[in-house]
C-alpha cells in the first residue's frame, strides 16, 4: 500500500513586502521548500490524501 500524501499550506516571507503570509495552495514539504526555502507548515491546514499512484494501475 502506498504511503499517504501529506499536504499543508505554508507560511512564507513575501519577497516584495517582507511580510509573512500563508500560501493559497497546499503543497508537499519537498515542493514548498524547493519554491520557498525556509517555509514553515501551517499545522492546522494538514491534509492527508490516500490513493493509488498512476504507475501502479
């Protein structure tokens, strides 16, 4: 069985204003840190997805 996909909305520092803000979309940790180094997860927004990977079909 595949591991669940864990997604969060992330706290990032806006490069233009310098203020902390929450991302609009949920992302995995790897995606969030690749796009926004130093991002911190918003634990209240945790979403766990279960399913079958396309390659397993």
